[in-house]
C-alpha cells in the first residue's frame, strides 16, 4: 500500500483490516488494532481533526468527544515516536 503520510522507509500492509508497519532500515514492526487502523485511514484521507473525532465517535458509538480527541492525538504521537509518520504529515492534528 502506498501511503500519503508515512515516512518513505516504512512498508505498510493491511491484514484483515488492521495495519502493520515495517521499517526497511531495521526489524521494527508496529501494528494497529481495529480502532487505530480506522483512525489511520481517516488520517490518510487528510480529514480534519474534528472530522476524525466525529467519524470515530460515529463508527464506535462513543459519546465523549474529548476522550476520542485525546485518543486520536495519542495515536498520532505514537506514530511520530515510532518514526512511522513525519511531523509535517500530521502537524495539523497536533495542539
């Protein structure tokens, strides 16, 4: 899969609806569960943070927008910390 937001040295595979990220430079592997994979798809579509939060709330029937926003931002930080995405790709989602 070709990504719009991932670093170039990341290989992405979607397996049964979940994303697996592998680095070309080492043996690091990162996987996302169903919720994380759903959020990643929203990030790939370049939706706004509010749109991502609303989509997650709708898809998973969650009422707490503040918690969902925190969870989305935590996922984004994890993607950054693991060098999966560059900062500029997700700058609009960070506060």
